[in-house]
């Protein structure tokens, strides 16, 4: 294929860049020859390219932008009629009069409409993906992501995707058109990128970064591509500076992609930069990037240095520091006061989304100062009164709901009502969460619930059901659901959402099965139809599912305590798919995976022994050092629970107690010992805490507790279960509560679990009724 002439290289980019500084009034005040229509009529009579070029040669001195545009329109229409587009385009662009047309277009482009510019693009850049990517970047520089021109570029990319081989240029286009394309086209681009990835040089950090940005833009944590990009980053550590490391870590955080190796590399490299960053701008970026993954000593050094610079921070830098402190779970009161004093000065200049981030961070950090909260509330309300964008209104209302006084006046309520018809499910869920928090605050402090709040909830429910009922495909529905936080989804909307997902159950496949499973995990809603479909798709299409996503698939079964009909085949298939990756799986993922399977009473020996060995635990300890304190505590807690579960349920594995004191005791709400006549025994003389048992691990047939009690006596454990112990839609016990009951029974207890629903029922509304109920459950006494 002939190379595009150099002058065409600059045509489109010059056109776009100049348009960026030309006001729209260029198109309003247009000076044209008094009757240009006869020339257009003449041009429309042309039947081939030669006639058009002859016409241009004769009339070039008097052609207006409309007639130049018409010439390009005619050329494009003629080209579409040809069988060999590529050859004909070369002939057109090589014609001597094409340069004349090019110069006319350059001079008159700012008066052309978007459709004409697109035809110019077709003629000048057909199939030249490099120039097309530059064109899209010009639009992106002007933030014209949703312009008709960008839409036309997306269409050209779509039509020529099969023949595209230049991943560098394609990655630019992918980022720029990502806001406009369908889910199906997104997947096509992902597949194409996978095919082309090995054609790029391993040093192409920019290409890998753009691919990761694209995945972030479409909210798709696609493990195979992310791993390839991550390998590029790890292979080019010397090329990565503070800016690039910061960008990559932000992308990974959004996508929830964990790479222990990259984080450790980043930590080492960033720590070396601490003495080198002595300017507020560079040091703030270092603080924000390194802070969340730094060790205790590095964090101390970062905070002390930032305190010295705090008075020189800009409003933007202060916000970045505050959000980093939230990620670090750092409640350093001195630093928080310094940062909030800067925030206070600039509060009037922050945009709505920034105000939300400030509110969320200060709420998490438990910062309360009346003067600051009052001004923050005032800023939020002032934006709310003029905002008309549903997403913006939703997060303004959400931010207000986090403040000490979450109430809205008539203007605020009317603003919510005004945008409801345009809201998607994510917006409606956010509004409902805010209103429920509002109602809870009223109930706690004012002991009243206004009718307006309830009416607003009814309207939210109405519009939510309406959107769900109008959904005609799982892909379109998922575009709205994938940002929804399942645990805060309103009860009535959740039921309708699950019903809608069940309607599209046959559309669940290997592409969306992980996302659907994750959503169900977060809702605590047991739908056997959906879970059975997830299990079936996984078994049938396991080779198309990435091994690192298996945890997300298993999680709803573990959380909701549900075994699908093909239980053993399903779990066995999942574990078999993982076996060859046990050595490279993220340590956190492996711990959570083992724990999830243990709640389901599924104990794959190879997987569990890969966790409980010194080498793995040493690697895990290194990773725990870079996690936030809360996440580190959760991981350690799950590891100890997993250790206890294996020792109790699979003693034949001979895995030792790594956490003696924790693993050998269980917290219970109440316990007692009854003799064979169901009479209480003094507890102290029969206290047989597990720590006093023979040396571990136990032999398979060891009697654990019962042998230490008098003949016929039994140990009773009483557990009160709140609503979190059950599925949201039915009184079915969730996985962790079921596992605890199982373990206590292994330890020799008779376990009595009393649900909140039963305890708070009308039948047990009096003290006497509750006492009778407890006597019956504990002693077996039935009141005559």
C-alpha cells in the first residue's frame, strides 16, 4: 500500500487544533458568494472523479466551504460504489487536483459541519490507523469524547478492526473511543488486543499503559491482558518514573487488580525517591503514591516531611493528601488539622465530585469540626440548587447524607424529584441509600419519619422498577448494575433486579459469569436459579475462564451457603483449573479461596498444603506489611479461621495449629454444662478450654471434649444470630454462621442458634414468653 502523502498527515491534525481555538461564531457569521447553489447542482451531475476534479480546477477561485464539502461528499459516495476501495483511494489521492482540494479544505475547514469533516477524514485517511489515532487524540485533547466526529472514528475502527495490525495506534484509539462503544465492541477490541499483544516490543510501556487505561475506562478487569501489561511494566522497571508508577497503581486500584511483584518493585523504587523530592508538588505525588503501600518507617518519614510542607499546599494537593490518608487509614490528628485548614481556605473552589471525596475521607477519618462541616454543607447545598445532572445530584445528596445534619429542605427534595426520570439504577440506588440514612438519623434523634421521605422512597422504587422492566438484554442491564453496591441496594429494587437477572439467565456466559457472581455475592440474595446457571456455565466453559477469577465465581456459593446440584463436579472443576497456578497465585487470593471452600466443606488437599507451609506464609507476611491495617487484619483472621477449620474437619491432613490461642477457642454468646438430668453443673470445675487439650494435631479418632465431662452431661452453646447471618430474601443461614455451628458441634457442643426474626417476633414479645422459649430450647422443658 502506498504511503499517505506527507501533506495529508498534517491536514486533519491542523484542522482539529485550529478548531479548538476558533469560537463557534465562525459558523454563525459566514460570508458566501450570493448564489452558490448552481455550482452544487453542477457538481451533483458529475458521474466520476475526473469530472469532479475538472470542476474544481475551473472553479477553485470561487468555491465556498459548502461547495468544497460537497466535493468531498461526492468523492466519498463514488468511492463507496467501487469494489476495490484501497486502489481507488490511492488513485484519488494521487490525482494532481487532490492537492488543490486539500488546500481549499484547509482554508475553509472551520466553516464545515461535522458530517463534511468526517467525509474529509474518509478520503484523506482511509485505512491509515496512525493518522486516525492522531485525529482522535486531537478530539480528546479538546474533551470531545462524545462528539459525532468521535462516533464516526469509532465506526471506522469497527469496520476495519479485522485488518488492523498496529496495536500502538489501536491502543490510542481504544482509549479515545471507549466512552462511545457497545459492550460487544469492547469485547472485540479486547480480543483483538490479546491477539496483537505479542507483536509489540516488550519495552512498549506506553502501549501497555494505554491498554490498562482502556480496561479502566470500560470497567473490565480482564486478567489475561492485565497480566501481559503487568509483565511489560515489570520488565521495564528502569523506565518507570514517579508519574508512570503513580498512574499504573491508580489504574490497578480501580480495576482491583493485585500484583504483589509490581507493588514491591514500586515500593522499593519510590522509597529511594523520598530524599530527592523536596518540592511540595513532587512530594505530594510521592506521598499519595507511596503512602498506601509504605512500611511503618516510611510512613512516619512521609508524614513528618509533609507536616513541614503543609502550609505551602494548594487546594488540589491538600485534597490528594487527604484521600491518601484515607487509603493509609492514617488518623494523625495533627496532619489532618493542617490539611483541613488548607481545604477550608479553598472550599469554595472545589467541584461537586471533589466535595464528595472530601466528605467521604473526613467521615472515614472520624474528623469532626462544626465550622468546617457547616461550610462544607453550605457548599454542597449551593451546588445542589443549580445542578441538573442526575449523577452529580446523586453524589451531592450522598455527601450531604454523610454530614452530622443530613437533612434536605424543600429545594433539595424537589431537585431529587426533578432528575428521577433520567436516573439509572446506580443513581437511584445512591439516592435510596441517602434517604434511608436520613430516615435512620431522624429515627435516632427526632423519633419521627416524615411523609416526604417515604414518598421519595416510593418514587425511587417506581422509577427503579420502570427501568428494570424496560431492560431488554443482560448486556444493557449490566451497564447500569456493574457500579451498584449490592449491600446498599434497596430491598424492593433488589428483588426486582434479581427477577430481571433470572429473566436473562440464559444470557449468562463465560464472558459475564464472573461479574454476575460478584454482584450476587455483594447482595446476600439467594437465587438458586442464578447460582445453578453460574455453576453450569463454569463447568461447561471452564477453559475460557481465567484461573485468577475462580475465587469470584466460588464466593457467592460460600457466602450464601449453597451447594449446586453438581456440587462435586463444580468445585472439582474450579480447583483443577487452579492447580497449575498455585505457585503464582496472589497470596491474599489463595487465603480467601481456601477459606471460601472451607465454609462449603470442600477441602482440596494440594491447595491447602500450598497455603500452610513456611515459604508461603513468609511470602504472605511480606504482603501483609504493605496492606492497610484493616485489610491486613481481615486476611489474618481468615487465615486463622481456615487453619481452625482444617484442623477440626480434616485432621488427617496433619496441618498443625499455626495460631494456637485463636484456633483452639470459639466465642459464644452463652454457654453452660448440663448433667444427664438436664440440670446445670458448676462451670469452673469442668472448664475444658481447647488450649488444655493434648498436643496437636489430633489423631483422626481423638475424643475432643465429651470425654472430660461427667457421664451423660453435655455442653451447650447458645448463639443469637442477627439479620447479617441470613440471606436477605429468605431465613437461610449464610456460610460463616453454618461453619461456626459445625465446628462447635465437632468440639462437643449442642448448639442452639436463635435468629433475630424469631426472638423479635410477636410470639416472644413478653419476658415470660422469652423465658419459656429459652427453657424449652436449653432444657427441653415444655410449659404445660
